[in-house]
């Protein structure tokens, strides 16, 4: 599915305060100061609008995938851009959404990333209710400011967050310490509930979140392949999606670089269409940061197992000094028909043509010389003259595969 890149600003603002992230659009010479249109900053809000508009035409549960550009008002740096690609999957249902779909989207998302054959990564799973209930169990009623600070744990560390909790939230040092104790628990799926309750905090929302997380982990074991299960682990230290998520939350990172940041994320929301109509549409989604992942991989592209060593398979050099190029062109057309990538260049001299073929990173150069069709592998330097009556295409494919 693909949705419009431009949405009404009021539509994009429906899920919280994200003014700093939105790029608004105005027409040159327009004297109006109002900002009515903007570029979408994620794919979830457009999905909500789409599902609401086409509700009567959709079959529920409605499942969709979407790979599209989004725009955000970021401060550009490596791995973070103003314009980038996201790949999303979501499952939306009417009124209720079974918990099995939480496991399905995270398993499909992880399986997709594994098939990309990128650097090793892990995906932490938790539940929005766990930290919310834990803080309430400690007597903290206004939890959102506290959660926003806990979300900074990786950036400024435990001591930094504890200091901010005291200074900005008015906590005592002891309460700040207890508030961060949950994030310090070891990541152990087998003893998850016992570890959490060992902190001596009790609250219905806390216990409900733990139960839902355990159900998610059980379902991952039920439907996920062994290699998917190895990637997914419980992590109570992260909180995310203050304006979106109401249940399960997911976040993935490269295992070799903790400082690189999130490469995938997602979670469950109770009502996707809230603000768009009176229908209750719960959903769960998983988003892959395609551009961020490829930025990391581009540092060492040669390590990618499917990284192409050559840009094109063949480069046809049409030399102006050569009278007959028909055999060369015929061979090139046949190679194209067989789905080989063929780049054709027309030059004044053969020497320049070979330089162009090398600079454009072709595997094999093809040209006419002394009335014969010649094939030259630019990687190994091996050169073959195709004798009359021999198959040019077969010889070309054999030379290409010899690399």
C-alpha cells in the first residue's frame, strides 16, 4: 500500500505534539500565513486515515505492508536524515485485536530483517503498561514526565537520569533510585515475572503488563522460527511511544554498536482511528528503518554477502572506427533478453571505451577488433576472441561466471 506524501497538518498533529518534526508546505507567493498541508513524518497516521476512510470496503483484521519515504525535522547526522525510507507492517481489527498478532508482526519484522542479511541485531520487547504500573505502584501519579526521562537512559546514563528526576520531577533521591531499579533488571525471559515482583512493587497495571509481555514471549515461541526466537528478548529498560502505544512495544538495535540507535521499532495501540471517527480500531505494527540500516551497512559494503562486485554484467563498446557492430549489438540484445545487465557506450576510440567500461564498473567488456568479437573480463584481465560459428552468449556467460 502507498499513501499520499502530503497530508493536512491537522491530520498529522492528531497523535500528540510533534510540531518540531513536521515540514509544512506553502505555495510561492501565497500571502496566507496559515499552514494547512505538510509532509508525513511516519506511515502510521496516514494508515489511520486510510482505514477510517475505507472502513466499509476493508476486511478485518486488515493487514498491510508499506515501504515509503517520510520526512522529519531532524538535525542531519550519520544515520539520521530529514528524508528517509521506512518499511512498516500493521494489523488492524475492529473493536478487539487478539494478542497473537503482537507476536506475528514482530516475528515477520525480524524475519524480514534477517533475510536482508545485515549485521547481527537484537530486538527487545516490553509492554507500555509495565513501567507505567511500576511507577504508579511507587506512588508516582504523573508518569509521563518520568518516563520521558527514563527514555534517556542510554544517552546520559543512570546517574544522569536520576539527577534529572530529582531536579525536574521533584523526586527524592531514594524514589529516583527505585524508579530506575526496574530498568536495571537482567533480561531473563524465564524468570521475568519473578524478577519484576522481587522489587516489592504491586499495582494492577504493572501486573497486567507483565502478564501481557509473558504472553507475547510465549506466542513468539509458538509461531517464530528458531532464528527469530534467538533475536527477540525481553527488555524492561526501554519505554517509547508516549502518544502512540498502549501495550506491547518493540525496539531493535545492532549488537555491535549500542550507540547507533534504533533500527526498528513498533508496538500496540488501542485505537488507531482515535480522532478520525467513532470506530474503535486497535492495531499493532512494526517499522524497519531502511535508510538507517543501509547507512550502517554502507560503511563496509564489501562485507555484505550479496553486495554486487560489478555495477553491470557487460559493457558493449561501439567503436566509431569499427565498421560492423551488428554482431556486437545482436549479442547484447540476447544477453538483455536473458536478464543480464548490459551497458552500451559509443566512443571514438576503443581505448576510451575500455576506460569507460572500467570506470562504470562493468564485469566484462565486449567489442569488435579486427573483425572479431572480443570479450575481456575487467576484473581478471582474461580475454577471449569468439571464433566464427561459436555462441557469443554462452562464451560471455562462461567468462562472466569465472570471476
